[in-house]
């Protein structure tokens, strides 16, 4: 996985979910540079399109993790 072309916000999200899968709300609370959930959704979508992040649902809760 190459992280050299990621924005600082994308890199912050990747480094956070590298440790453990998290929900969008958990990511939002831990990444200080993201203040709105819609911004986070855009970042996650961009990371998914780059093949870096994947999401899965467990017990009706959606988690994001490094692919």
C-alpha cells in the first residue's frame, strides 16, 4: 500500500484505522482535522477508490479498515 500520494487528512484516517477497524463516528471523534461527517465520508470514498480502505458491516454497524 502506497501512502505517498495521500493528503494529510487521508493519511490521518489510514493511520488511525491501521490500528483497528473503526466506525465513521469513531474516526470523526479521533481525527481533529475533520469536523464534519460529510467530509469524512468523502475522504473514506476517495480512499476506497484508491484501494486503500474497505468497509464491512458487523451486527448492523459499518466499520472501516485498511484493505
